[in-house]
C-alpha cells in the first residue's frame, strides 16, 4: 500500500517535484515532464520516453547521458497528454529530431501520436518506436504490451543517440531492439493506488498471477506459488519459447522487481535463472537484476531477454548515467582478478599444527566427548526447549543441537593425526557458525579457548592442565557475555563446576573422579538458575535476563559435563 | 512477505549465490562473505563491513571501488560468526591492515571482536569502528544502534582507504563520520522472515512506528499516520534536535527506504524534507534518496544526516562503484545547464496568433459556450456517474467535469484579444491534460481540431464554416478512437448531430436553429447507445465496448450540444 502522500490526487506531481529537487544538477522540469541537461558534445537525436507514473525508475529515472533525453510524466498509470508529450519533446529536441518511445497502450499511442503530428507540423522530424515485449499479452507481436522491455529499447536508442547516430538510425535500432526483446512477468500481490485501500486486482494467497501487466492488469491465469527453482524454469522456458526467429546466442537479461519484491529474492531467483539460460546455450551479457520498470507496490517480477547481435550488443553494453541507472565501464576495467598467490594467501585455511602423541591421544577423548554430548543433547532437545519456553522462545534445545551437530560434522572431516587442541578449536568454530544466537557464540568461543589452552604440543595432559582449560572456558564466557555468577545464566552451573573441579584436582583427585563430582555439583546448581538468552541481532541488550527455574542454559551445561564425565570414566576404566 | 525462496532456512546462502553469479566480474565469494576484486593501484587499508542478511544493499551491495573491500554475510538478521568475519578479512587484507565496521548490535560486537583478536594474533592490525546513528535507540550515543548511518560511515572509510590513507587515518575518519551522523526511522508495516506468515512486529493500521530498528524491533511508540509534509517535519526536526555539538552548516543526507516503500513515495517526502533542511540553514550536499539499508519487506523510511566538515565532505562526495551504489562525477561534470537561448526556444509557449475582429467575436461565443457546458456537466455529474456505473466504473461525470473545468480555467487565463480558434485549441489541450482517460484525450483533441479548423484570421464565421468544424470534430474522434457509427460510443450521438446540422445548414437554415434541432436529434440518439470507456493505461483494447442503455458518453454529448444550442440561440436573440 502507498503510505506517503499529501493529497493522493496530486501524488504524481508531488513526487516529481521531489525528484526534480533531488536531481537538479542533471535534469530540469518542463511542462509535462523532465529533460536531461545536455552534454558538451555534438547535438544528439532526442529520445523522449514516457507513460504514466508509478513505474519508477520508468520513466524519469532513466533520463541522462547514454539513455533518454526526456521523459513525459503522466498521472499514475495514466497516459500523459499530447500537450505534455509535445512540450517535453520540444524542450529535449537538439535540432536532430525526436524519437518518442513508450509501451504499447492505447492512451499513450493516441497522445504521443498527436504530439508527433504537432511537432512535425512545426518542422521537428519525429518518429515513434512502440515497445511490445510482453509475450503473455497477445500472440501477435505488434499487439503485445510493453513492460520491462521498455528498458532495453530505451537503452539501445539512448546509446545510439549518444554515439551520434542520426534519426533514421536511432529509430531503426530502436525497432531492432524491440524486435529482439521478450518478457514474461508474474505477480504475487496486486498494487494499490495512492489513497486507496483496495488493490486494483489480487492474487489468491499461495498463488502467482502469470503474465501480469504493469498497470494493475491481472495475470492471464493464477497458478499455485512455486519454489524459486521452478519459478525460474517457468520464466526462462516461456521466454525462450518466444525467441525471435534466427536469434543469436547471446542475450542481455533483466530480472526485474515489480515493487515490493526484494533484491535478495531476485538474487535468489537469478541463481536459478542464470544456469538455466546457460544450459540452453546462451551467453548472458551484462545482466541486470533489480527494479527497472515497477508497478507501484506490486509484488512480483519479470524476466526480459534481448537477443544481441553485433549491432545491439555494444548498445546494451554502453555506459549510461541516469538517476536510477548508472553503468560505467571504467571502474571495472581497473579491477583485476586476484593472482594465484593472493588467492592462496587469502583463502589459506590455517592448517593443523603437528600434534604430539599425547595430543593425538587427547583427540580421541575429545572426539568421544563430543559424540557423547551430541547424543545427550539430541535426546534432551525437546526437554530443553520446554524449559526454555518458560522464560525464552523455546529454541534452546534446537540451537544447542545445531551447534554440537555442526561441531561433530566438522571434526569428522579432520584427519586422524590432529591433536585434541585443534579438534576443540575446529569444533568451536563450527558451533559458532551454525548454532546462531549468543549461546552459540559463547559455546563456540569457549571451546576454541579451551582448545588453544590445551594446544597440541604437550608431552602429557595432566588433570591440572585440563582444569586450567576449564577455567579458561568459563572466563571466555564471562568476558564475552558480560555476565557474572548470580546473574542467572549458564555461569551459575559452570562456575560451581569449575570451582569443584579445581578444589578436587588441587587436592590430588584424578580427573575422571573429580570431573564426575563437579558435574554433579553443576547439575544441582542448574536447577535454580535462568538463562542468558538475548537473540543476536535484536536490540535486547546483553544485560537483559529472563527469569525462570530451572534454566535451559544451565541445564544443558549440566547435561554436557555429565556426558563428558561418563566418557572420562569409561576411558579411565579402559586404561 | 518474502515470496521467492527454495528452503527458507537456506535463504541467506541462496541469495548470496545469485549475487555472486551476477557480479562475478567485480567480486568473489569467500567463506563467510564477499570480497571485492582489487584495483590496479597501490594496496589499500581493507574496510570490511557486515552483519546479518536481509538489509540489501547492506552489506554486500556496497562492496567495490570507493566503498568497502569485503562484506561478511550472516544469516537473516543474525550476526555472522567470528570465523566468517575472520575469513573475509583475511581475504580482503592487502597488507595495510583491516577496519571492521558494523552497526552496534551485541552479536556483531562479540563476533567481529573475536575475529579481530584472531587477526591481530596473526599480525594483521585490525581496528573496529561501530556505527551508532539511531537517535531513537538510546540517549547515550555509544549505546545507540546502527541503522542507515552504516552507509555514511562505510562510505567515509571506503573513500579514505581509496585515496591511500593509512590504518590510523581510516579508523579516525570512520569514527569522525560516525560522530557526525544521526538517523531516525519510521515503520508503516513490519517485516516477515522468509517462510514465515506472520511479521516480526506489526504497526496498527493507520499508524506509524516511530524509531524502529532494522531487525524487526518495533518502534519506540506508535503515532497516527501523518501526511507527507508532517512526516517530513517530524523526521527533520527530530534528527536536527540531535545534531552533534558545533555541527557545521553542510549535511550529506540519506532518505532511505526500508523495503516496500516506493521510490516515488520517497521523492514525495524529499519534496518536504529538502526545503525544511534549507529553511533550517543547511546546505544539502549530494543527497541520496533510495534504498541503502533495508529490513526485508518492512514498510517505512529513515532520514540520516551526516554533518560535513572540510574533512568529511570530500569523502561523502567521492566516487564509488559498487553493485548497488554507483557515483561518478565525470558524466555530470560534462553536463551543462541549458543556455538562455535554448531555454527560450525549448520552453517557448506558442503565442496566440493575431485575431481578426470576427475571430475575437467568435471567442466570446466560445467562452459562453464553454461556461454553459461546465454548468450543465456540473449539474449532471452524478447522473452521468450513475449511468456510467451500469456498464463502466462510474467516473464519467467526474472525468468530464475535470476536463471542462480545466478548459474553462485555462481559457480564463487568456487575454481578451485572442480569437475563438485559439480559445478552442487551448481549451482542448487543458481538457486532455486534466481529464484523463480516453474520453479526455478524444474531447481534448476534437476541440483542438475544431479550433484549428476555425482559425483566427477569417473575416466572418458563417454557419457552413462552423458546420464543417463540427464534422472535423467528429472525424478526429473517429480516427483517434478507431470506432465507427453503431459501435455504441459517443459517436452514436455525435454523428447524427453532425449529419442533422449539415442537412439543415446545407438547406439554408441559420446556425442557432439548425444546431438546436441537431442537438435534439443527438439527445434522442443518446438514449440507445453505450459508451467507449476503456481506461487509458489499462490493457483493454480500444475495440472493447461496454454494453448498456443509456450510455454516459452519448448522454453527455447530448447535454453539451444542447447547452451550446442555448448559447447560440441566446446570442442570436441579442444580435
């Protein structure tokens, strides 16, 4: 829905006033529309485009060097009048004649036609190139509507005019561009006129309208919504089916957003469109993915192809500099692909350090411990979720499972000769990347810190070293999370665990026994705490705590150290 | 709502794959994000930006010459991991150090912080510049969130790096840019995660959320929706209230769309924002109106100002060439304002020709006739609407009234010495411009044709001349509309009128009497026709006719010729 306006009836004029203020350094307003400032070169044939408003960047957004010389701006979805077209053309004319170009709609045809007659009567040679790219609108090419193919035709003529072509040539190339251009669009939602509450048409929820127009004309039929891959297939296959006879193997492409469809969605769709075009044998030249011809707040997109022969290709590739569309070869020409050395350096994965025998032995324990942790988290996932749902959003079990699963998967890819310190570092990185949320970051960073502390060069890993590593683990969480004991976070289980571990190991107890006793302490402590659960990316400050008993984060800490205790005990019994 | 995706959980990765395919000539994908190809100049400090996905063009859309050297791409609205940030920075580093920059969110702070530590440990000097522009998010500057001010800070650092500044200098300028930047945003609608049906928050219909965040954080309070002018005042005044101490009198400005807000709406808002800033004494430097930092499909916008001192201004003005943001001074430098001669020629209003006495006399009759037509259309507006609603959309009376009102207003501006032919031509142009729809075009063009036929040089205007003008009027409508007698259009009343007029005038009858009789014929004929009522801009072909009795277009034709008959009769009686 359109939200920003004063008097809806004045929307088109009001938005144009803002546009003219914004781009006063390159265009000026004249009666009926916009005219680009002239360059300092020779006079050019004036390409004057236009139609109703509501299609930005069409039409005034593509006025400037390399594109159109003027744009006639009608009311929303309404043809400008003949007087408007006449006035803009008169101001845009540089003495070499005028080409009017617009999509094939009755009102535009009449009004630009009247204006052309009037200009000719005054001795200004004026031609008309009508755009007819929409393959869904009619079988007969000359009866088709113009949609995003407007852009390819305007661009071809603007580029031809910029390089000095005469009126006959600009007109001829415009007609050639139109003859080489095909589009098909789909709508997900209708569009709504400023000040109106109801859309001009609607698409049933869960469907898409195939073959929509850009003025609120509904599609030719509604089909169930498709996954991106199938939508890409539909668009590509249908446009290719309408390829011009004898079409060359290169295409310029536009994947055009109609209004409320996001760039990210178009990129996602392009991911499927591009390979399908290449699989069909086409070389894609300078594709454009974004909004070029829109329809107010319509949801949807269209695919336009312009088949490029040797004449059209340089026009499509040419520079242009307009308010909404800017293309300059120079900055890209200065770029270079990275050298092999740079790539090697930049992308180098830090390789595992050589590991001592003891570190390789430690790796076995770490792998077993990670497997046991995954097992216990998996079997407690829903319980952790239920606990979390008391004070949080119930996804603690899911997040922990994603983290430990990513960790064990990464560890599974490592060779047999790595040390336990390296295994822990890799597990931590994988956990942090995949688990999401603050707890994912904290668990990941803490595992990495533990791994770095243990290292892979020691001759032995006595209980005191492991205990100091556990303290490092806890300190990392404290420092990154900014919480302390008593803040009702997982620290309320972790810190008693570490303290008990330190006390027992300091008193000479063996690691397995000390760890088991400390794990019991942690499990008990977990019963009376609440988790630290801000969601990353949201604005809730880290200091904000939820309150609830028992706490999910502390509970999972208890489960994890208990599972590790079992591994340590079992390994001790085996040795 | 997000519509295009395959597996919603893979949305961020999938869209990145499409982005990388599209811009393979200028960026490459690395683990965790995107790195720009290097230029052929000296190595630069690497500006590495990032955050969650869903904000395009932030963040990968602003990677390229003059802006960032790399972008870390997290999941939707989720901080990228430390390993991702590390990996992108490692690939972007050119040996002169790295500046990480991102909006102030807990997860980003933690993850980029960990990555910076890791890079420093490897000998890569790494700095962090956090963006805190959102004045609504906290009183204390350092606690504020980063929203569209991300862009000004990234741009300042990218420009500084591009001109060769060292790491200290890039960091210092980034902090200066952040200290000079303030933003305030409003939301009209919430945003929805891919695959979800419900938005993350919602704004009550008819309201706007003031001080929104860009991750689905609702605004700080909902206020009733404002007209554009008041919305502009709110944004400008509140941002200015938070101006940095000792701020200079020049500002860079961004009026940023958040997702589904259209360019036209932003232009309309800019129309009010710009003068209010100027009234406050500010010079606006290179304003940007469009989408720079979005939030999925959120409706809304934000205003960002960067106060420009002599150090920041050239950075803000500098060239950049990225996928989504391109600025090049050269094409504009080549433009020139039109000369006075060109302006005079282009904008010259064709002046009224010298009028004969008879033509001036005719002008009086035409003015009286137009006034009578306006009066009769005004008093029948609703009746014509009701008739039209049977087969059309009920706006015929409204459209006709807009046309004749515009015509009489234009005529009222003309001097007393113009001829009747000129008055009719001006009336026709005004009618066509303001009435809209095909009937507006036809009435306007037909009046113009009549005016041209009559001209302003004749010594007398006998009945035969006026009758031939009426035929010209009808022929114009036939040719432009492509309809014929019997097609159930206004021609079904107009053609009988002209034929009867021709018959009677040909038989020697006086104009007033002949016209009056012909008007009666037209009114009778109008009772059994249907109008030609396609709406311009819609795809309905001109040949498509609605069926209904009586017809609105023919009815209004009958009313109009009857009103004119009364004027002719009254004038005849006066002479």
